[in-house]
C-alpha cells in the first residue's frame, strides 16, 4: 500500500480509503447495504490488514448507524495508525436547525459523531455539502473552534464547486482560521467533470483529493454491460440514480475498454478503473465500499496494479470529454503561458489546437 500526504498537511493516508455507507442499512442507505457489526468488523479488519489507514463515514449514513457500528469496531483505544473521517451538513432531525453548516448544527453534529464513534477526536471532519444560507465566516469559525478544542484534527469539504472552495480558502486566510486540507469529490472515467475546476484547484491550492464512488456506483465494475439489464443485487437494480448517465453509448465504450484491459491483465474491470484513478495527478486516495469480502479484496488489489502508458492512454481517449469554455479558448490563445494546474486539464488537448 502506498501512502500520500493529504494536501499541505503532514498527514499520510493510504491510496485506498475504506468507505462505510454499507453499514447500518437504515432509510435511503438500505439500497446500498445493511451490514451489522459482525460483518462490518470482518471488512474493517480486512482493509486494515491490507494497509488501509483511513476509514470514511458520515453522520447521515443510516442516520448515525454507520458511525455507531464503526464505534463498536474501533471505538475506545484505536489500533495504531487508524484514522477516522466523518462528515456533517445533511439533516439529522426534523427541526429547522438540524441541518446545514451553522455553528449551532456543526458543533452539535460533531459532538454527536464523537459519541456515536466512541472516540475523543475525529481525524478529518468534512463539510458534506455546500450551504448557501450560512455565512462562511460562521461555518469556518465553528470548525476552527472544534480544532482548537481538540475534537477535530483536520478539516475538509465535499461536493463543493470551484468558487465555493476558493471563497472558503480566502475567508480562512483572511480570518486566520484553519484551512481545508482536502476535498472529497466524485470522479471516475465516466464522470470527469472534476478535471475542469476541482483538480486544478487542488493542485494550485494544495488540497488532498479523496474520491467517492470511484467505480460509479458499480457501473464500471464490469458487471454492467451494453444491452443487458442491471444484475440483481446491484445498486442500479435497486433504483440507485448516482451518478447520472448522460451518454450511455460513451459509458459502454468505457466499460468495454475496462473489461478488455482487465482480461488482458487477469484482473477485474473495477481494479483497472481504480488503478486509473490512483494514477491521476492530484488524486490522494479512492474510497472503496461494498457488502462482501470478495468485493473488498478485489478493490484492495488495485493498490498494486500499475497500468502501462498505453493502457492509460486508451482509457484517457475513450473517456475524454469535450473541452469546455473558457478552456478551449485558453488552449487556442494562451497555451504558452499556462501553469501546471492549467495543464492538468488542457495539456492533453493541445494537439487538437
């Protein structure tokens, strides 16, 4: 297992993170999984034995049950080196202040998460989504307070847009609050939107990148194929709608390439998809989830899979999106004055100019 620094921090995390959305099985999360303590414990031990050192959860996963189950497994004195990340922002009750990124909600949410996970500190505390009604000064001051109190060690965000992140970093610098060390984003071969703003921002501003749903909710696993119904037992069979599929033909072309490369290497399509992500510039770690040991073992094996330049180019080409504005204009008129962060997106398109 490889370990990478999380943004500008000195904290090193494994290139594979364990996700826990399958723990609990309450409410909307039941579609994803309903693992209890015993089954979850086996999967946690499997990941830790493979070298994973970061486990990611959220208070909203099964309305706190995921955190509770994780607390039963690793609560109290932790095994050496185990890091825990959780998130807050979404509704945790029926009241008008039971959601959002207000000081009121975040401090209560953090204290509730600490109690559920039976720990005195959260290693990485993340805003789960943007809140456009709470001033960032209030949100970031609350997070800074939690860090000064010793309840949180690092902070990050998830599902923010580029301008959301830059505004937050600007407020942190101006007010001398602790800044985000990472962002958690959706990024796959099928959905490469993050390359437009989020990855360049991470490279420019020194943010770590954790990738959620790195095989697109199972769509890139090789189990789903062109002109075939979703296999029974999968998220798509149960009606899961993330990520949205905007170009079905492009999706199946990507899956065909993944399956072909996987068969040539004697590995699964999922491993190929994960290896492609781990090798992308700016990516720190990919978050894997599942309901069975077989799924986790297969995904964990991606940590040791290195794709050849030819294999990477094939995947890049079959999944490459259109270059959006203003990037095509920058490619055409400013290619001689682009920095590394700019080139992370634009460089593959320069030959088309």
